[in-house]
C-alpha cells in the first residue's frame, strides 16, 4: 500500500515513535493533537485526531483516531502503549481494515509488522470500538 493514510499510520507514525518515544504517549495524555501534525503534513494531508488516554493496571494506553480507511491495511485506530514503570520505547498497535469487511490487529515492532489476526468488527461507534480495541491490545500486552 502506498496511500497517504497507509504512509501516515504504518511508516511515519512508527518513525515518530522511534524518534520521540514516550513523548507521544504523554502528548495523548495532555490531549495535544498538535504533537502529531508532522505525521499528517509529511503524508500530505491535514487531520486532527481524537485522542483518548486510558490507563489500565500498569499499562499507559493512548489511542488516536486515524483518517477513515478506504483500502485494506489502512487503519481505523492506533494505540501507543507504555507502562508506568518503564519509559522506554512504547509499543504501537493498529486496528486495520482487513479484506472482505473484516478487521485485523497489527503491531509495528521496529521494522517488523506483526499480525495478531482478526479484530472485532468496526461499527463506527467510537466509544464502543475504542473499548473493544483497548481490550484486545491490553490482552496482547499481558502475554
């Protein structure tokens, strides 16, 4: 894929995380959408994500909306996950549009993309969809 949405979520955001680390998670906690402007600008579009910070046990989970996907492998939501006890490079998960109206949960780890299989159906209800995504991400982080 080479769409601007794919570029932003799969290439530019992981690079931002490698460069800025936990500062991205802190930006979500502060509700600072401007922190992510360089990603959208480099991808060639304007976008203001909705940010949600959801601590769960020792996990610090920041979720940001992404532009509505049009093609497979573009993503609906991204989660940046760290722990309260470790300020190292956070983990980065995507809830991707799959083939045939399904979804996939993926993670970028360095330059590798891990596929964790089918995700929950995307309904368009942000609160409900976010809760389902976070449940799956928390489960993956606990393994």
